[in-house]
């Protein structure tokens, strides 16, 4: 499942990529930040999405998704 399918967006909302940060000597943790923009061009929320990869076998991956509204209230906090 695509992580974007888990988001709670209103009709017409779009994601705007803001930044990416890689942590660890092999980039084991990749952090992505997005803003949620409504049809009027206003920022109505933000997204934090993290991919974490173990550097030892079996090199499993885990993911964390957090969605916040414009008042920084958490809408979604999910890990898998």
C-alpha cells in the first residue's frame, strides 16, 4: 500500500514536498516532510514520513507516517 493512501485529505488538497533528510552512515533513516495545500493555496497541514532500513540482515524496512493539521493537532500517527 502506498503511504499516501493512508492520508486524510479533503477534495482538492495537494501535497507539496518540503525537504528530505538522510540519517546514518548508510542513510538508514530517510525523513520526508510535506505541506498540505488546499484549493485556495493555503497551508492546512503537514506530513512527516520516515523510512527506516536495518543495516544488518535481513535488512528489514519500517515506516512511520504522521499527519498534522494547521494547528499542529495530530490527525494520523501510524507505523508498519
